[in-house]
C-alpha cells in the first residue's frame, strides 16, 4: 500500500462516519427537544426502571467483553480460536440489551446536562449509537484501512464501558445490588 492509495481507502469511511454523526446528532436533538415523560415503560419484572437499566447495561457490558476477546481471536491476537459466530451473536445480543435502556432514557428522561455524571452519560449514549451505526455501515465495505474495525469496535466498547460506569456502577454503589 502506498500513501497515494490511503486517502482513497479512507474515503470509503465517509458515508458510514457521516451516518454515524447524524445518528449522534439526531439522538441528542431528540433527547433535548422531547419533553421527558418521567416514567418508565415496560420494566419487565425489575423493581424499577433504574434496576432494569443497570442490569441490562451490565449484560451488554459483559457481552462487550466477549466482543473484545472474540475480536482478538479473529485477528490472531489471543492464542485460542473463538468462532466468528460468537463475535456476531454476542454483538447482536449486546445491542439488543441496550435498546430498552436507550428507549427509556430518551423517552422518560431525555438528554440532561444538569449533573456532570448524567451529562456525560447522555453524551456517551448518543456517541455509542453513532459509532455503532458507523461500524455496522462500514462492515460490508471492502478495501477499508486495517485500523477501521479495531478503531470503531474499540470506540463502541469504550462508549459502552463509559455508559456502564456512569449508570450501572453508579446504581449498584448508590442503591446496592438488587433486581
């Protein structure tokens, strides 16, 4: 690969990154413009909305660790072979676990910036879905630079861990471990 081909390969990322940026902005604008309802929807047997969100986010974070390990295996960096299906399905399940959490956050709470922890959490949520969108749109593209998926996947992981730290960890240390 020469330097002359690098910009052309990098340009394949323009559409996925623009789409991801639009998702981030759209979620932020909706979260700010929408009048929060203040109540939970469908907490599915949990004691409350915060417990539901804390446990679903914890499940997604555990699956994100599986994502990192299986990605390292696919790239030959782990020393053991984990089937690619493990990576695909752990990612799908992790994403599905985030949907009710995000829905509740946007619908019931909106994007908030009064408390630093909550502001960081709100911005990380928008970033998570934006970078996830970019990664998913980049996957079918051939000829991308080798750093594309480690960078995008790493950003998704860091955002999810940040979401867990600013929500689930806060919940478990503030209210205790309860369902």
